[in-house]
C-alpha cells in the first residue's frame, strides 16, 4: 500500500509520517519509508543522529544505477539516458517489491531499527550548492516517482512517503501514485487552504485524500476542521509530549505514545487497508502513461532527442499478479 503525507510547510508531515512508520513497524509490517523532501528530516524523526542521517545514500545520486536496473531488458527503452522520471515499465522492465533485496535497495536503502522491527529508509537527497539554478531538483524527486512506477506492493506491505511542502508533485504524476494521501492540516486558514488546493488537483485524477488534523488542542480546533473538511477529516492528532521528548534526543519507547495519538494512527492504518479492494492497476498504469506523454511533449523529447512516446508498452499493465522477471 502506498501512502503519502502532504500539507503546508511545518504542518507535521514528517512527524506524522514517522509516527505512522513506527506504528506499522510495531505491527510487524514490512515498510519502505521514503523521504521525498529535499529538506531531509525523516531520518532524524525516525531516530537517526546527524551523522547517520548525513550518511544516507541519496536516490538522486544513483539515478544511472536505478534506471539501468529498472529498464532491465525492456526493448522500448534503449538506454538509461533516454529514461526520464515518468518512463513507465513495460515487458522486460524490472519491478521493485517491498520485501526482498534488489540492487536499488542495496545502493539506496538503509535499515532503521524501530521498536518492533526494522524498516527500509530511502531519501531523495539534500539540495546541494551544485543544484542551485539548474533543473536537478526535479531529477532528484524524479527518482522517487520512477521507483513508485516500478513498484508492486501487496496488501500488508507499506510504502510511506514524506512529500515536499510545495505543489511540485502536480507537475509530474507523483500525486497520483498513492492508494491514500494524508493531507496534514493544522486548524488554521492556511492549513485548510492547502487542503482545498490539493483536493482540486486530486479530484480530476480520482486521488483518494483524507485530512489528518494536527496540533489540535481542543473542541474549537476540532469543530473548525470538521466544518472546513467535512467528511474528508479522518482523525486528529494533538500535541504530543512523546514527539517533543524524541526531538530532545530522548526517545521514549514507542509503546509510551499517548493513547489518543495511538488511536489516530490506528485510524490511519484502517483507512489505508480499506483502500486495498478499491485498487485499480489498469487506471494506475493508464495514469503513469498519461503523465509520461505529457512530460515527453513538454520537455522530455527535446531533452533526450528521442520520441519518448515510443517507450509506452501498450499491452502492459502493472499489477500484483505480475511475475517477477528472472
Ligand atoms: N503532534 C505534534 N506534537 C508535538 N510536536 C509536533 C507535532 N506535530 C509536529 N510537531 C512539531 O512541529 C514541527 C514541524 O513538524 P514537521 O517537521 O513534522 O512538519 P513538516 O510538515 O514535515 O515541515 P516541513 O514542511 O518543513 O517539512 C516539528 O518541530 C515537530 O516536532
Ligand atoms: Mg518535513
């Protein structure tokens, strides 16, 4: 199951992503955690110290390896150079699974030990001085999109993505890659306006969106979110002393998280699992092709000097039943 946390800057995307990841790990579920924000904070929120966070390999720096692995023997993709962030898989492509090893995980994922189990963490990579003023930003976050488009995840397997604050994900197809998107909103006008904007984009693509209120302090906050988000409001999280202690570098056992906040995480888990039966791999594949053709026309063809529409394998549908290539 693929899950994104989005919302206004500072709303609590990273905090709630990390709590949900801890919750899933404690439940014994296999988890791939992805920090898709160029301001990397997910590692720290999962308890890594500064040196450990800094040592995480960046997806953005392993693009040639990722592309070469994923294209496999797909005859429609002549070289890694012509593979862009939206290039869809086809016959011969290699797919990623949540469990098991592969060269992409070997190069780019690191295990993080949490109460109850270990998760895999992958990070986009920080913004370096060399990136300023050039288009690398998009190629960096593009690595995540490429991986998601080649990933086949089953029930009870989870990919949790901490997304960037801005609306960059709309330019590509990134925002359509999830079974469920959690919009983290503080009970403020700004928090809610990001929700409205996201919902508008999401509507046209059938993106499943739920609002998770954060830093909710009392009945007035709750009423406000209910009034603004209606049925889209799934649950709320209050101020957490557990989170505060963690941020002081004194992480308590996860079992000591406040009951109300644990209930909120359970609600998230239940909502995610309920989307499994709604999955439509044909639509999922169709959407990645749609965004690929759009990106090909707007910049990809020119950039690569190739007709990238030819990369689309018309008979290919991604799906849980697909056999892993030898
Ligand atoms: N429920 C909470 N209880 C206590 N502190 C919280 C809670 N939610 C968020 N915070 C704190 O608020 C700050 C911002 O949260 P966080 O970094 O998760 O937001 P973000 O949406 O990921 O921000 P950015 O847009 O910068 O990535 C952090 O210091 C975090 O610890
Ligand atoms: Mg963040």
